[in-house]
């Protein structure tokens, strides 16, 4: 590169940073201008984030965190990276495959600004993708503390920077499996118990399983409650009665489609779904999206396209029944 070109690029970068410093706006502060460091500046100035800075530089994501924008960043500290490297038998940041490292880092970034008080317990899209779909993270709020995917805790929240906000976390987030996103959400506690009991958590937690990617039609806790209450004359009076069913593993697999992450935009009215469990069910898109199961029940999808690294989850308001 010629010296003239280098001078031009240096001038361009300087002007970009200068414009960023004087023009970033905080929507939560009545459109007041925020001057000061970017997220990258904040991390570079922190002695406890040298590993993250090295990872950002290796994946060329340092520029993303240095430009104008509205980002929420969960920033693992050095100890978190040390634990991550040791757990995955990597000798250093440089030993992590670059594409994987880049996706992991993007999984720690959201494209809007959220302070601790603006989170509630739900799924949020990150900048990490599988195919063209953004991967979800589950953030749980308890006593003003954020817990992420039930594996990482925000230890130093709400560090404001000119292009967003940085929350310091104590673990590097793994790319989530379907099981991770289900088990992290207290609203799926019954389904989590059922999957654990039948040994299916191992299947849905495995990104390399032969049946992956999966589509999980996931009954929430209210869905299980609605099922138990639906027929006062059946044998189901408690969740334990549901868990004690014969062939319960097959009934759970009736909620799982293998070898395909079937997203909402791929549903076709009248299409037959052939899940891993015995039987089939039908999709109805005439009014919203619903499923007609093997027993003729109509079950609604109340949330769709919750995306894991190994598939997609759709939340149901009732438990699917085979014929």
C-alpha cells in the first residue's frame, strides 16, 4: 500500500471516529448527545478485557464495536475467556477456528440498546446467525440481575458508551442448542423435566446429532396446565401424571421434527408434518398458525422462530396428542 493511500485511510478513520464522537445520540436520554469512548475504546481501556479485544481483532469485529450504532454487548472478562479456552481444549484465542470465534462473539451482541431495567425475562435476537436466521439468547431477570442462558451472569451492568451499552459477564456464552434455550426458560420447566426424564435432552443438546437440525413444537407450562385441565374425566390430574405416561418418550418425539429447521415462513396450509414420534399432524395457516394433531385437537403456535444453533423452536398452547 502506498504512503499516500495509508495517509488517506488514516485520515478517513480519524474523521469517522470524530464524527462518531460528536454525533452519537442516546434515545433514552431525551436525544442528548453522548460524547466519549466507543464500546471498543471501553474494552481496550479495561485491563480485564484483553482477551476479548484480541478476539475482536482476530475476527475483524473490532471495527463493528468502534463505529456508530446502537449496540448492547455482553462482554466476557479475561477469566471467562480462560475458562472457555480450557473447557474446549484451546491453547489460546488464536487456536479457536476463526469462523467459530466470530459467531461466538456476535452471539454476545444485540442490535439495540438495553439497560438492565429494560430487559425482561424473554428471548432476544443476537447478531450471530445460523444460515440467514439470527440466533436467540434467553435473558432472565431476577432481583435486577441478568442471567443469560442460565450460564452467565452480568457482574457489572450498564456501562454507557457512545455507540451503546456494555454489560460485563462472567462466562463466554456457548452457541445454544435447542435444549439450552428450553432449559434456560422457566416457562418451559415441565418440558425440561420431561426431556431430562426420557433422555431426550442429550439429543436436543447435540449439534452433531444425525437427526439435526430439529424443529421443536414446545408446550409451555401453561400448555401443560391447559392439557391437564381439559378433561376432568381422564387420568391426568397433575404434571406427574403426565410424566408417568407409558411410551412418554414417543409422545415427546411427536413434538420433534428431525432433519429440518422448519421456520414460520415455510409453513404451508394443509401440509403434513411427520415428526420423530409415531403419527403425523397437519399445519393450518388460514387464521394465524395452528396445528391439528392426531386426535383432532387444534393447537395454536403462540411464538415462533426461536432459533438455536441446531434448530428452531415454536411455542404451543397445548400438548400435541397422537391418534
